[in-house]
């Protein structure tokens, strides 16, 4: 009687690849957002995988590739997980009755018609003619075209050519570097050049963090740079990125952030004097 009771109370291993991935993640104390930041797999796809819905992913290749990457992060056997995902997909296809359409040689319904062949030939001829006309226009001498500049309108010798004056240098703002979360649950980590952690947490919407002014070479690591607003001395500067992506070891000093927002100046050559 005791043996039977102990057998019934013994916890059973999760069934299916998805629940086992979830159990391994929870055992390592990881959240779906942390896994998404490390693997670059969208969080919604991770939740679908853990629910066993591999057939709901964009395609079979994505299902196998995502599961292999997820298994690698969790320290599981990648080949074993990928093989079991293929087996589950095969079982779901058999259960739903899905079958890939095959092309049988000689099938009159799939043999291109003669009309379609003539249309394809006409399109090819038009493409060749258009390419020939383009190449001829590209290499034809430009002497046949009228000049764009009137040769009589020459600059006056009395008017000295002046180079464009350099724009007055505007003082760069000084002050603290502040990051503000634009959405809820934005995971971010700040650390210095030696790898010492300054802050790591899930920031709530509207929550701000000021980078310590005495931090040596502060850097950032996050998977949602598009959800972090930045100000330097109270002045807004562009985000680190406009899409969700993993960014790591990105300098967040005031000088580095301002340098990212400054356009690259292109020097304009001064006109040569005329005789």
C-alpha cells in the first residue's frame, strides 16, 4: 500500500518538447523576456513553443531552428530537441490530414500551355530591347546635348570667391544621462568598463535611471533599445535603435550619445578662380 502511494505522489516529467523547455527555463530562473533578449526570438514565439504549438510558427524551418537555439541556451541536447520537434510536427500533419502536393510528370493540368510560352517569350524580347536602349543611352556621347550652363555667364573677376563660413560651434549640453522606459517590463543592465554592474532590472513604464557621473566607461545591455528614451543634460537625443534587438556593450557616456546624434559634415570645395 505504501509503495503504491509513493508511486502516485512521485512528480511526473512534463510531456512534450514545449513543456520540457518551459520547465528547464523555470528551473534556471529565467523569464521569457530574458530568453528573448539572449536568443533574439520574439517572446510570442517562445510562449507558443512552450505551449507545444510548433505548427503555429511561421514555418517548419523556424520551428526547428528556434527550438535548437532555445535548447542551446538552456544547456539541453540540441539535436535531440530538434528531432523531437520534427516528430511532433509530423504527428500533427498526419493528424490534420495535411499532405504536400506533388507534381506528377505528364499531368496535363500542370503542363504550361502554348499561350503561356508565347507570353513569356514576348516578355523576354521586351526585356532585351529595354536593356539595349538603356545601355545605348548610358554610353552615348553627351556632346549632342545642349550645355546646362551658359558659357557667357562667367563669374566676375572683381567678386572674390569666398568659401562658406563654418557654422558657429554650439556648446554641447552638460549634465546627467537619463534613460526612461516607454513601456512596461523593459529589461536593461548598466555596467562600467570593468564589467561591474551599475543597475539591472525590469523597468516600469515611465521609470527613469540616471547613469552615475563618476562611472568609468558606462555601457548598456538590453533587448528593447526602441523602448528607452534618452536625455543628456535635459536635452532629448535619438534612441539607440528604432527596432527591438539585442544591443550589448554600447557606450552611454554623454559624449558617446551626442556623437551618435551629430550628422557627419561633408566639406564643400571652394570654386577655382577664373583667369
